[in-house]
């Protein structure tokens, strides 16, 4: 399933009308000769809007980050107090928007259409072209929204977009061995285990082992 290019689904809030004032980003790969257009302003799933990260969502991301601080800390780097301040959140969103526009990442915020509340995020980062055509996937969901299949729903659509429109060949996702929820989710999405990397990422203050998994685009020639 491919996302329509613009204004997918019902627009429920003016914030979904992301203002891409710069010309659509076009990237030409000298191996596969693909053109990548700017991200759609929003993508719809049955229960969510997937919105490219940008500064308009500073309030929503700050609320999300503060509310889920303890929930997310075991799976993230140690955060300074300033990380939770409005200006820091705004700067991160600005950087994400820049990355989205530059074609090096796809940062998406998961928004509940009814309330406009941010319920999670998913980030396809480190996009490498040439013969690799790959990226890393990271994601998180608010504690209050776990156990409803929402991240699976969001990632099912986002991954289709990454494979069909961004035309990557491989998505890599890594998790700490004790992250049972993350492991179940990736397995259900079809990610396959490729190994165990010792002392892989400095998470929550320690160098933590990670299980390496990936999902490969099954479309021939991609
Ligand atoms: C990892 C994380 C996103 C998983 O969230 P989640 O809600 O368990 O993920 P899913 O969307 O796949 O939901 C699956 C659960 O919803 C249940 N569910 C309920 N209704 C459902 C529906 N309509 N459709 C599908 N599943 C449904 C499933 O049974 C499943 O529960 P189970 O795992 O206990 O069997 C979340 O725990 C999180 O953000 N953790 C902290 C950050 C983190 O770990 N990030 C990843 C680092 S690798």
C-alpha cells in the first residue's frame, strides 16, 4: 500500500498542514536512479495520523517527553534536565524537520486524530543510499497507549511508505535483549534476527548489548 502524496485522509487540525515552503526535495541516486519527493503532509492509518516532525509540534512533543520520562529512560541515552525544556524540544524538532527535508531521515510523530495528542514517534534515520539503500528504525509509544496495537499499526504503514516511496532496501532495528515488547513488535512486523552486538549503544548510562534485526524490501530490484 502506498501513501497518497499529499493530504492523505481527513485533515483534522491545521497543524497537519505542514508548511513545506522550500521546493520539494529531490534526490537522485546514481545506482537506482530514483527520485524522492518531499514527505506528504500527513499519513493516515485507521486510528492515527503520522505527521512529519516540525516545530509546530513543540507543545505536543514536550508533553509526551515529560509524561513518559520514566517509561522511556531504560531504552534511551541519559537525558540532561534541559532535554525536557521547551527550547530544547523546539530545537530537536527543527533538526528533525531539516533531516526530513534533506532526505537523510524520516521522523514521524504519531498523533491521535480526535485529541491532537502525541502518542508516540517513529524515526527512520541514517538513510544511506548508493549500494546500501538502508536506514535505522527507532520508535516509542506513550505508556498509556501500550497494548492496543497502535505502534504496529503505525509502523505497518510507515514501513510501506519507506519501502515503496523512499525506496529503501533494508530497515535495521536493534533492541536490548530485555526489551520484550520491542522484540515482540519487531517479530510481528517480520524483522529477522541477524546477531547480537556487544556493548553496542550507551543507553541509560551503560554500554548495552543489542539484538540486531532487519527487514528487507521484497519488491524485486529494490
Ligand atoms: C516497544 C513499544 C512501542 C511496544 O508497544 P506495544 O503497544 O506493545 O506495541 P504494539 O503496537 O505492537 O501492540 C501490541 C500489543 O497490543 C495488543 N493489541 C490490542 N489490541 C490490538 C489490536 N487491535 N491490534 C494489534 N494488537 C493489539 C497485542 O495483543 C499486543 O499485546 P502483547 O504484546 O501483550 O501480546 C512500547 O512498549 C514502547 O514504546 N516501549 C518503550 C520504548 C521502546 O522500547 N522503544 C523501542 C526500542 S527498540
